[in-house]
C-alpha cells in the first residue's frame, strides 16, 4: 500500500572472514564505506538519501555486511547508483582513517565494555567456539582495532567487495521490468573480483559443558546459555527457528510466562 522500495546490497563477508589479529576489519570497513568516492563527497551518501526523503543504514554480522536504503519508487534509482559507485570506487580516505578508528573504539567501549550483558556475550562466544572465527567479536578486540591499518581496509575491500561476492535484495512497490535494466546498467560495469577464499575451519565437537564467569559492575546477575545448532543447510534449522520463537519470542512465550509470571525467578 506504500509507494516505497527498499534496496539492499548484501556482501558475503563478515567477522568470520577475518584473520587472527585483524578482528573488527569488516565492521571498520562498513564505517569507511560512507567516506566518499571520486564522485560523492565524504558523508554525502547519507545526505543525498535524506534529501530525497529516504532512510539508510548498514550493519555487519559474523556472516555478512549489508547496506540499504528505503525511498519512494520514483527515487530508488538514486540509491541504486550510489551503491554501485561505492562498490567499485570507495576511496577509504587516509584522512578519515584515524578519526573513524577512535569512533569505533568508543563504540566498543559504550556497547560492549560498559554493557555487562554484551561483555558477557563476548566472553561466552569466545568459550563456545575454540577455533572457528565465530569466537571473535564482530566489532573486534580493542587491541586488534588499534593495530588495523588503512591498507588492511583497502585489501579487504578489494578481496570481498565485488559483484561476484554480493547479492541484491529489492522489496516494495516497484516494477521488475523497470528496475532490472537499471540494476544491470549500474552494476554491470563493475568488474568481477577474484574469488573470495572460503571459510573452511571446522569447529571440533564439544565434549562437555563449558562455563565462563565474568564479574562486572552491575545491579543484577545476567545468565547466558549457548547451544550449538545446525546451519541453514540442515532441515532441522527451520524447526529450531520456530522453536526459539515459541520458547522465547516475547512476553507470550513459554519461558517468559513460566520464569517471569509464574515462578518469578527472573
């Protein structure tokens, strides 16, 4: 019913693609992708989207980095051209590198180190996985962030930011016949990159319970339970997705009803 379209570019790269000592690289690059291209000035991307009535953002996870904007169907072509431009031509300017590093360090302090729940989650993740890259926080360890160089970002962008390592998602009030030629025109001129290396590390089977205790300045105790689960290639993953909603999806869920309302344990 709304004449709006969301245009998203999903890159198959996240924290799992980093090397030891380079944690936080994918997230750092996400920040630097807003620092301009030869045709778009620093931070100009967000201003252009907002000026045309749109909303934009990005996020990085262990498995992917995503850039997206929602605009009216008449103006979504602006976002399309901007994304193709920075896929191929992001400058990652030297003058913005150190200031942005300080921004990310402050983000880590605020969201992880000063947040007891997030701090425990980070420690627990490092215990749940022994050798798989999932053991590293997406934002990166503070010492790793301090050591990252601009060349690390340039190399990472060259290796992973290419059409053959990305896919596009478009949702909303648009005509496929109209938008597909625009997508081909914008992204078709972006060269393929080298095939990105696959993550082939296999986590050894867990032999028993593992525990981690973290003492922080907090008024209440906080408990986390991690269970290893199959990935999306396993048919059980869908049943587990539904089960997680039934057990813990909001105040009407089974666990909330029993532990909070009935037993008043938490």
